[in-house]
C-alpha cells in the first residue's frame, strides 16, 4: 500500500465515520423532538401544579388560622372552667361554714 492509497483509504474511513455520526445525530434529534401538543400539555400540567400549590398554601393558612382560633377558645374555656371551679369551691366552703354555724346554733 503506497502513500496515495493510504490517504484515500483514510479519507474514506473518516468520511464514513462522519456520515454515521451525522446520521446518529439526526436519529437522536428525530426521536427526542418535542411536539407542540406535548408543549401544550406541559403548560397545562405546569398551570395545574401552580394552582395546586396555591390551593395547598391557602389550605395551610386556613388551618393555621383555625388552629389559632381553637387554641384561643380552648384557653378561654379553661379560664372559665378554673373560675367556675374556684366559685364552686368557695360556695362549698360557705355551705360548710353555714352548716357548722347552724349546728352550733341548734346546740345552744
């Protein structure tokens, strides 16, 4: 094999490699191309996701507000219960004192 034949063989091999690479690139782009319908569907999915996130944020805010309201109501109810228990305790003590007073008055 002389020098000219070697150069021609190398040129043919390089050209075949170039053509195969170009064809492989064309195939990859052909099969991975995104259509307008797919882009439209992706836009719809993005909008639905955004709406779902907004709804979730609103639900979290509502739940936090409700939790604060219920906690406040619970605190008020507990305070009222303590006041009622204190009043009942005082009433029982007064009733016991009255019983003792009446018993002392009846003994004399």
